[in-house]
């Protein structure tokens, strides 16, 4: 399952909503038999990286989004959270 573009509006940040949404996505995926959840985030989204790593995601790679990204050394980080069978 791929998690894409999760965002919490600025006025609602800092209340644990992103953590709750992330936990819900992981529970949703587990309940439906997915083996993993994957996502990508940019190198400048440090708070997102901390959130995902705190939820059990691990960085599995990186890439450059374009030639300009390569020239600027702007990376996209790829994450994966393997889901157990719940036992």
C-alpha cells in the first residue's frame, strides 16, 4: 500500500493528528492483508521523516526527482514499513 501526500493543515499541527493518521493507515493496511506500506518524502521534510521513523518506517533508498534535483543534490527519500501478521 502506498501512502501519498499526507498533510495536516498548519493550524492543526502539533496535536498528534499526523501520528494518529499514520497509525490508522497502518491498521487499515494490516486489516486488509497488505505486507507493507511505502511512501516517499523529500530531504527537507525533516519533521515528516521523524514522524515516519517513529511509526516504524525505515529508509530504503533515495532518488533525485529530476536533472535539476540532481544538480542541486535535492533527494527524495523512500520509506517502507513492513507489516507483520498481527501476531
